[in-house]
C-alpha cells in the first residue's frame, strides 16, 4: 500500500510539472520584447534618432555608452528618438529605462509619448511628459492628444462630458533633475475602442508612484486603431519656457509586452524524499 501511494504521488507530481511547463510555455509565447538596448555597442538599432541625438561613448549609468539628446532650442527640432510599433498591433506596453537630466529642463519635453496614429497628430495619443513650467514628470495626457490629464497626485482635468479616471495609487510629482541616474518604468494600456478601460502605472526607482484606471483613452472614430502605432522619447520642448541648453540621457531601454522585471516562471524542485523516474 505504501508503494502504491508513492507511485500515485510520483505520477501526480509529474503531471503537476508538465502542467507548469505548459503554462510557462504559453506565457513565454505571449511575451515579447520589442526593443532592448544598453547602447554599449554604440548602435541605436531599430530606434530612429533625430539630428540632435548621439550615442556617447561614456556618461551612461555605469560610465558606459548611453544615448544623449541635446536641447539647445525649443520645438521638436532634432531632439527625439522614435520606435515604430505598428507591426506589433499592441495596446498594452511596458517601458523601462534609466534616465538622467543634465541641466535645468527648460521647456520640458514629451519624455515618453505613445501615438495612436503615426499620420495624424491627435488620434488618441498618451504622453508621460516633463511639465514645461514645473519641470517635473507629474501626469499622463490623453484623449485626442492632450485634452485630458490625469496627475500622479490624483488631480484630473477633462472636459465636462468626459468621465474622469480612478486613481488607485497617488504620489507627488517625479523630479528627474539633479544630473543623477534614476530608473523609470511605465505600464500603459490604451482603452478598447469606445470603452473606458485605459490604464497607466508608473514606477520610479522601484516604487509604484501612480496607478490610474478607467481612462477614456481611445474615444472617437472606429477608423482609429486600438493599438499603438509608434512611440517617441524626448521630443518637443515648449517655446514659451525654454531658456538655456540642457541634456536628456537614456540608458538600458526596454520596450516589451510584459513587465521587464517579472514574468519568470520556475518549475518546483523535486522534493528530496521523492525520486522521479
């Protein structure tokens, strides 16, 4: 009887391991890294660069190569990097990067901007900007282009006919200044067409600073795709508040369909008292 029970336990354990492996395989099949670069090879890969963007041989997180944008004038100019997302047809994105701002970010910047349509300016974009007046990262703008904003501190600004989102986690604005490296991570979900189920999560140096749900981030025409078509880093600086040259540095950039810090699946170890044949 004892032998029979051990055999049952053995086959049951094998079945559990097989189930775990199948589940892990399904999860890994769905997971995809769209872009990853530590810039140590001094090559931007699929990231298109503006004329004011270089890959510096030093200055990165650990003194290694890193991408540097020079903001010596306002507007879009040449301080941008863009990544085409149209082939992935995804409405959910994880973005993680090391960031450093050298100097005072006069004029602010779009920082990380997701485009609903590459060819039309206001097709339900979502922007995690550095504010041109306060020079901090404090909100996501959405609905059209920047018609609505949802701030990390729980504040909202939308037209009266737009349902306000729900804030799950709130905090003070994020200050990227100080010429020191920080880790910034964002999860962005563009709402289903005509639904109010958009979502944003923001982590700064490993701490969840904002979580916003029930966002009306994809209203309007059915011709507008649900998925993101592209994204940019850096980009526009406001003419009214730009005063002097500053630099935006990026390193260790990942754009993916799952959390870059998670998703690992491990199969349980075989207990010492049981041998699997």
